[in-house]
C-alpha cells in the first residue's frame, strides 16, 4: 500500500474511530505496537551490520524521525500528480508512488547527510538511507493498522513485504550514495544517478506487481523480495569491505 492510499483510508476512518474502538475485537494499542516494531527491528539490524565504525545513535534516530515528517509532503505531491495524470498502473507505480517517494528520500539524504562530517565510510550511506526509509515505512504501517483494525498476521506479512521492501530500497540507494561520496568526477555523478534510479526501478516493479496481478501476486512478490534481500545484503558486505576503518581494525587485531 502506498502512502496516499494509507492516508486516505486513515482519514476516512477517523469519523468512526470512537465507535469502533470500543467494539473492536483487537485492541488498537497492541496493533500500533506491532505496526511500529518491524521498522525499529530492521533499523537495529542494519545499525548492527556496521562492522567497523558505529554511527552516533542520535544521528540515526534523527534521520529515522525525519522519515516520519516526509510523509506529508509526499502525500501532497502524490495527490496532485494523481489529479493531473490519473492512475494508470505504470504511471502510478513508477512516477506517482515509487518516483515521488524515492526522490524525496534521496533529496533529504543528499542535502542533509551526503556532505555531513559523520558520513565517513561507504556503509554510512546505507544506514542513513535505511533509517529515513524505515521512518517513512513505519508511519505508513501505523496509518494502515489504525485505519483497518487489521490482524497481527496481516501486520506480519506487511513487515516481511512493504516494510522490509522500503528498507531494501534504502540499502540500494545508500550503497550508491556511498560510492558517489568516495568517488570523483564523472564516476561520482554516475553513482548519484544510480542511487535514485535503481531503487526507483525496483520499487516501481514491486508496486506494479501489486496493481496488475490481483490473484496470484504472492508468486511474483516473494521471489522479488528474496532477490532484493540477496542483492541488498551483497551491497552491505561490499560497503563494509570498502570501509577505511577496515584496514585499521585489522592492523589492531594483528598487533594484539
């Protein structure tokens, strides 16, 4: 589910929330906790994947919370584009949904993190891109849980698919931001284009499957997610291997 559809359902449900909350068989607080937990868990997972130089936790949390705030400009832009271009599956998937969401995340990272002093190794790009992506995905998940009074099993499926999907799109974006940061000239510009273009493509493919394949979508989405996890974790290993602290830590181990 995209941000705009989650928000629309949320707004539509506000007027009946007071009545439904008392009648709902599933308490809303545990549901909201289950909606928030996957984003936090994945953020911790990728934070601990930094093998050589942990980032300041306050910086990571700040970028994660920034992901909450970008929901609103994204919603406004997506709504305007839908009014202008309609809802063709291809336009919606690759421009209105994936295009807007990935570009706004990329824009925030480029202007707030790319030249920051704490961005001092390749893996930092992955961590901060994952943080802003999971902040966005967490709010999207909360809106969905609040509006639909969904089950824990449904939220588990969302944790395995859209929430982890946003994290993996962030991994790809951050990997190429890291390569751009530590490259020069034309190579740096090329990697910057990759950092927006490649996650946008895979995000668009994911959305297009959900829009076009209504009955057997699981047979397409699950292999895609397996591929993205394999691809993304390869990028994590490569980024760690390029850390300037890799050789320093190794020398310390040898000297000990």
